[in-house]
C-alpha cells in the first residue's frame, strides 16, 4: 500500500514522508471508477492540495524537526502511476526546487516545461508497461536532457506497470523491485545530502 511504502521510505531515509489523499477521501477497488478518478482529478486541485500540505508542514514543524529532516528543508515529490504524473506536473508548475520521483507515471515531454525545474528528476518504469511505451519514455529522457535537468531514468526489463506493489517485495529482495527501490532511495539521499 502507499502508506506502507511511505513508512518504509521514511524509515530508510530518516525523514518525514507524507502521502496526501489527492482524491479527497474517495477510494475504490473497482477499476473503471479508479480510472475515472485518475482522469477527472484536475492538476490544479492537486497542486493546491500539495501546496496546502507543504504550507501546513512548514508552519507546524518545530525548528529542530525542520532543521534535521529532508536535507534542511529540501522537498521531494514522488508519485506512483497517477501520482507520478501529478508529481512531475506539480514540480514543473509550482515547486521547481523540489526533486521529483516518477514511478511509472505519465511523464512531461515538453522541454520548455521541464526547463523550469531547478532540482533533479528520477524516473522508474517497466519496459513492458503498455500505458507508457518506450517511444514516450525516450521522449521524456530526451526532453530532460535537452532541458539540462539532472536525471536518472531507468527502464526495468521484464516488468510492466505498477511492478512495485509493497514493502514485502523489498524485504524479500525481489528483483527488479529492490533495484528500483534502491535507485529511488539513493537518488533521494543524494538530493537531501
């Protein structure tokens, strides 16, 4: 689950990890409704929600917590699938100083949009993902490079969409989930310094 992943990342990185509910309390296990939610949740509302979460954290964090977490107030935005696409759009539109981690989400391929970024991008995808074909991922990588954004984008062989399902895969050492997890945590550790 997202909450288990957030807790695992917090434990491994030694920082605060927040998993905001951008669907605002609506959930479903019915795939057509999940797709509908993902397609109809506007980016502007997600941006406003993420701004509110960060504003709340910044105003309520104690001085000692703020000084010791997330690399002295550095922020990273990460998302999975729907959330990965929302994450990179948030950082290009509202928070260009935040690092971005996209786990098999819809990438931004517009060079001008990516040029606004002031922090690195990590992309994690499965080669067999039918939602995001290699031609799109190649455009993403090319656009990041043309925009001169530090990035580490990796496409893992033998897996499709949503290949990391839970922390139990990391605990068992499943591959390529563990390699992707280490790519993500190494990227964030380097960013947070």
